[in-house]
C-alpha cells in the first residue's frame, strides 16, 4: 500500500506540474512541501518573534522529517531529543512517545497518570 501511495503522489505532482516540491517519506507520514523550506527554517523564524524571542528552544522529534530542526538547534542554543532512535546532534533519546508525555507531565508538575 505504501508503494502505491508514493507512486500516486509522484503521479499527481507530475500531472499538476508544480515545480520545486520535495516529497519526504517519514515513519507514518509523507510530507509534500516547497523544497526551499524546512521545519528547521520554520523554527529559526519562529524563534525571532514573541513570545519565543530570546528563549532557548527544546525540540522533540521522532522522524527524518524533524532532522532539519535538530541541525539548527545549536545555533539557537537549543536542545533536541529524539524518540525511539538516536538522531545525530540530540541531547538524549526517549524510548517511546509515552515517555515523552510523562516527561512533559513532570515538567508541568502533573502526575504521569493524568495522561491518556
């Protein structure tokens, strides 16, 4: 099914004739985006504006589509954490998305069992 979906996406993009698109295959997602834009660039721009300006980003990602953010975090004095796999440049790795939710709950002063 995945192969059929990828083929269909390529066919649609070719038929529409839009230039400069990038198709990124992730764990459970296929992203179609302008080739000149990335999540990393989005985070860099976001960090220039209130309420994010003059703060240090913390980013958690689990997919190849998140790697551009991990690449720019050092320039922003930020830190990144990956989920279920080690990604170069991250400070640490969570074993599961459940572990991420528990970590966030502790940061917020909430008990782990308040999460679905």
